[in-house]
């Protein structure tokens, strides 16, 4: 009977270079530290990003509507 392998809980996706994994880990760590140390500033950044995203989506919708009218 074959042995069952134990699942890896925190495994990152296979493939890719170690540098990418380290960079991703550092970015995640920086975001966590920022949220813990500066929650108000973090919330403002997220709100600003959401507002900018809404502006981009509104612009794209207006663009495609204008294309459809012609």
C-alpha cells in the first residue's frame, strides 16, 4: 500500500525563480507591516486606489459606449 503524503500548508506555487518568491514575500510583509503600524494611512491608500479604479472603469465604459454609437 502506498504511503500518503502529508499536505504542505504554506506552499507557494511551484515554478518561478527564488528571486520572485522572495520579492513577493517582501511585498506581502511590507503590506502587513504598513496595515499594522499605519492603519489610517493604509485605509486612505485603499480608498484612493478604489476611487482611481472607479474613474478608470467609468472612462472605459464611456469610451465603449461612444464606440457603439457610431
